[in-house]
């Protein structure tokens, strides 16, 4: 078992910087596209053997140091009683958005074992077969709320922010229900064998720090406090997070995702060494020539290797663009991060 990923989450020294990629399983892989001819996204999630195969593929192909369970942030939302359709090239769509107190009151409590047994079966299968730690995950309350309240992907989150600013009680009740769901879901995932957990808050970067502190931070603190009792590292990814680093570092997460707009050394100094970081390559650099990818990666690693507690990843999820990122590029990048960081860390010790 490669444990450098878990050590880095705990800010312990490692021989090399560990690597994985957000959304490392998906359409850029010809094998995934082949499987998708026969199975929908939800078919894969509901079929533990296929889920095991899709989750393992990037580990075998890219040589990454962690696997992330193949699922989607909307899977437990369906189980709470909201009908979700995941539309290709669009994202999750909800025909009846959640906008009133009555809508929030109707949301059901999640029972993972009863309602999503296949998620736990997939984790159990993976635990027995993977050579690297498995990351379990859930969507974070703001990002989940944004899909539920808007009814689909959004640019400005008008209905979500309107609810947040206008109806404190309804907003808090929605945050409470989503917080409870996340604690239940991730606790079940860890019991089944997940070695770390990540919360995806892709759209919370749309908030100013004061609003983040007032409307989200209390819920995030409650969630991370509950998750910390599970004894596995917790990772919190927020998209476009430069302005939020200080409040995010107070959430109680062990590791923060870091986008490419803030250098690692600055992020560390602004958070006083409270957290480890995961990031922070611009995902679209993967479409540039190799020399540019290597230069940007070297710049990140020169700073990152100054202290323990860094996991190389993208600053946001892999862009599943057409033409797609070449899997060979990701394999070469993984090897480069390992080799270059090993030489830097080895040199530091002499
Ligand atoms: O390797 C992995 O990370 C796969 C597991 C995974 C998926 N979605 C599978 C998926 C994870 C961790 C997610 C998280 C997720 N889902 C997020 C947070 C991460 C991020 O990207 O910021 C969000 C915002 C969603 C909601 C969602 N689901 C979107 C925006 C999309 C893309 C729509 C599209 O077609 O481009 C989905 C669908 C989805 N989830 C796909 C996959 C592989 C594409 C489905 C397909 O066509 O096969």
C-alpha cells in the first residue's frame, strides 16, 4: 500500500510528493467511453463490479497515489427524495427546484445502508483490490444547494443567494439537512473502507469572505468536527478559493484544495501552517505543450517541497473537453512530479 498520500494529508514528511487528479475517471479515457456505450453514469454507480473497474483504471494507467470512488455528488440527493437527471455536457438538472420551507421540510434523512447499499459494496470491493488509498466523497452544502435551488448549473446562483440572504431559517434548515446527510454518508463510506474523505464545494468560491463566514462556516465546522472523529484525513475543495483561504482554514478540514490563482507559499503563510494543501495546477495547462506543463509544475513543486503537507493535483476538476486531455500526458506528469519532488526532497536532507 502506498501511504505517501495519507502522510502528506497529515503534514508528515514523504519521499516524494503524492499525486492524484480530481475527476481522474471519465470521458478523456477511451476505456471509459467504451463502457459508457453500455452503461449510463448511474448504471456504473449502481453496479459495484463496473464501479470498481472505473475507479481503478486511473490508478493502473496513470500511476497516481490515490483513487477516488466513482460516483457523483448528486447520488445521495436522489436518496433524499429529489429527482435528479444528469445531462451529458450540462450537469445535474432538477425539474422541481427546492425554494420554500415546505420543499426543505420534505427532504428525507439519508440511510446509506438501506438506500445506497451499492456505494458501500463498491468501497468494500475496492478496499480489497486497490494498491493505493481510496478517497470517499460528498458534495458540500453550498454546491449541493446551488443545484437543488437553481434546478441546474448556474452562472450567478441568483435563487440560491436570494434564499440565503432573504430567509435565514429556511437556509439554515437546508444547511442542517445537507450537513446531516454528509456526516451520515461519509461515516458509512469510512466504515466500509474509505481511507480519506473529500468534500467538493465547486461553487462556494462565488461568495465573499464575510458571507462565507456567516452563511456556511458554522455548518462546515460542524461537519468537519463530526468527520474528524472517524480517524481519516478530511479534504475540503472549494472552487476559486483565493479570497476564502483564511475562513476555509478555520473549517477543521485537514487539507484544503488550492486553485492556481494563489501560490503555495502565500497560501501557507496566510493560513499559519494550520492545514496541508492539495493543488494547484491550472487544469487548462494540460492542453498546452509539455514544456509549459513541466515549467508550471516545477514552479509549484519548488514552493511545495519547502515544507511537508502537499498533494499535487489540479486547481479544479479535470476539464473533459473535446479534444480530450491525453492520458499519456497525465501519466508523464505523474512521473515528473514523483521524480522531480524526490530529487528536491532528497537534496534538502543532505
Ligand atoms: O474520478 C472522478 O473524480 C469521478 C467521480 C466524480 C464524478 N463527479 C463523476 C462524473 C466526482 C468526484 C464528481 C463530482 C462532481 N459532480 C462535482 C464536483 C467536482 C467538480 O467538478 O467541481 C460536480 C460539480 C458534479 C456535478 C456534475 N456531474 C457535473 C458538473 C457533471 C458534468 C456534466 C458533463 O457531462 O460534462 C456531472 C456528470 C459526471 N459526474 C460525469 C462524471 C464522470 C460525466 C458523465 C459522463 O458523461 O460519463
